[in-house]
C-alpha cells in the first residue's frame, strides 16, 4: 500500500469525502499496473498523493456543479480520474490517443465502478464535434500556446479551460495571448488552488471562452 502522511490524508479526506477509499484504490493502480506499464515512473510512487493525485484533485473546486468535462491527454487519469472520483456529479470524457493508456484507463474505470467516465481513444483535435464539454482540463500536455488550440475548440464556442500549470504560467499566457483571443478566449487568469490543503498549492490557468464576445 502507498504511504500517505497525516497532512495528505487530511487533504484527501476533505477533497474525496466518502469516496476516499476509491481514491486509495486508484493510487494503488497507479503504483502497481500504472508503473509496470510505464504510465507513472517508479520514482514517483512515494509522492503519488502529494505531487499527482491531490495536486490534480484540488482543482475540483474550480469546476461548476454538473459540468461536462473533457480531459485532454488524460494519460494516467491525471486530472480526469481524480475529478471523477472527487465529483460524481461531473460527466467526464478522458481523451487519450495511446492505446496502452486507454486500455489501462478503462480497466481502472471498470474496477472503480466510475459510471460518470467515458474513455475515448483519439487525439484532441479529432474529438472536436464528437465531445460536448463545458470545461476542458489538461495537465502536462503542452505549452499553452499549443494547448489552447487543443482545448478551446472542444468547448464549441463557450465554456472554460482549466489547465494545471507550473511556475511559468504567466509567461505562457503572454506567449499564447494572441492565439487564445483568436480562438474565443475573453479572459485568462492564473489561480493558486488548495493553499489551505496542500504544502505545494496547484497553479491553474483558467481561460474563459465565449466566441460571441470575442475580442479583436
């Protein structure tokens, strides 16, 4: 079983509530088959809770109730599966092009009984028109200048992108500003999420999209 510190457990209880056991089972999948199949590096096992699962799950506070969420480049289900566990009210579509990752994701979804998740093997740009999303999430997929083009079109003109980013978030926004405006982004902000729960809070870039209000 993957060790969890008292502080991590307190944060996990706050985020996952009565679904904490599901989150623990997900972490075990990451530490075992996820590592064996190359979705997670073996060195990451000791920090699966802090660096990966809690870092992702905490963004649930930024997603409106009942949202349809598309997770681009879902990989090991970060943040898609974390959100599905924390928020059963959300309807998640995990978009992942690599077959071995898709097989693993489906196995985990089936084992955890997550009936609010659909796993889709495709590239983000090919999913446009096939996925209806109010919110698009992503983590460690690409620089924002490229990520904007992969995520915003999935919103069909209106919604939000919630992307987990690092310390260079503000710099990435500056470089991507023109692309974001062109795609219908009307407001882009950097948020710090989970300050009261995590030792290292999560940095998020939120892009509000509304093509009917597109700026020149």
